[in-house]
């Protein structure tokens, strides 16, 4: 049984609380694992390696733009989330698979790359820079937390072109990198709903790597 | 005494950084309580307490680098 929760467009806090609830359900054995899909209203999150200097405008300006900032327990630095970006949060008990953070991160990259490949967009990994890249631009960002070998937080896949400008408010991942989106890569409009369908189908069929997360690509 | 050892975290992961301890030296902890958070690459990892007792020693503190197999601290078990 694959548990997939589609929250739609929600505030980050709402999805964060929901992740924690599902995490508890997985920890207690009420669910074996679950996947949460959603989009966020504009928000900046700061992971454990983040410093506030990676937010490039004053907090008051962020408030005027309606962008909240949260310090979160995932790994990584600063990132931006907004509509047009598909969030994929796997709450997965690695005790049932392989307790290996490296392999899990590579699997998250794989699932994003496989999804992009359905649009004939060839993305890649860059060694030492976790995430998914189209040429030298980042198209999907990853940051996770693990407790009791149960995962939460996850992947942000940039789908729509319009919202990329807000990445200029930060130094994404604490680096001077450019972001891109699936729409930008193919030069056509794509709905986030279509991406969700692809991802859901893959998860339900088990053909995505999560059915064999302990294995290799 | 029970040693708190950093387990293998994954293929090619040779080090982690201590984010913070959830307890101070001298405080009581229960088995499976979150004891210490570590960061590596784009992940944070909470190491649970291996036993119930008192956190008697912290060997690696916030911001310090630790390698799998190294002892992060120690607990005095309840008698």
C-alpha cells in the first residue's frame, strides 16, 4: 500500500506540521511509509547549515512581499519555495530498506531525474553538489532530516518558469548558482498537476526507486 | 558505562558535524530519546540514546567534526 497525500497549495507551516504528524504515524507503525506532495505559498527556509547572510534583502521587505522565513531541521542552507514548484516529501522508514544516507540522497535525485526525463529533459548530478542540475543550473533541490532512520523533508522540483525570480532574494544553498525550471528547459507551459500525475504513477507502480531504495541505480 | 558511538551513515560518508546535543552533561536521558543531532551533506541525523541513564560525558561538542566509529560521549546506566 502506497500512501500518497496531495496537500495542494499550502503554507509551509501547514505542510511542515503535517509531515511531523505522518512521521509520528510511521514511527508508531501505523503507516509503513508515506509520500507528501504539495506546493507552498512563497517562503524561505533555512536549513541547519544556513546563515542569515544568505538572505539578501531585509526582513521588512520580505514581510512586505508576504514571504515568511522558517528555520527548519533539514540539512542544507537557504532555499526558496513558492507556487510552481512541486514539493515531494518522502516519510520513509529506512530501517526496512538500507540505512544509508548517501544512497537515499542519490535515490531522491534519481526520482526527480526520471520525472524530468519524461519530457526529454536530460538532467544530471554534479559530484559533491547534492541536487539535480540541467547543465550548470539547478532544477531540483534536496534537504532532508532523519530521526530513528525515518526520513522527512525532501525534494523541491522547479516546474514553472514564472516564480524563479524570487530565488534572487537569497543565495540558494549558500552558493552563487543559477536556478532553472522544467518549463524553462523545454520552452513550453507545463502544469504542476501533470508532474504530480507522473510522480504518483511511478510511486504506485513501484517503478520508482523507492520500492527498492536499498538497491543501486 | 555505555559509549555513544557514531554509526556508519552511508557509503562514502566519512564525517559529520555535531549540530547540538539535546541534553547537557549530568542530565538524565531515556533510551531512544533524541540525544545528539549531526549534519552531513544535505542531511541532518538524530542519534538516539543507546540506553537509559545519565549523560556523563560529551566528547565532541557543537561544530566539531566526528567520524563513524568515534565515541561522541558516554552514559552512566541506571543501576
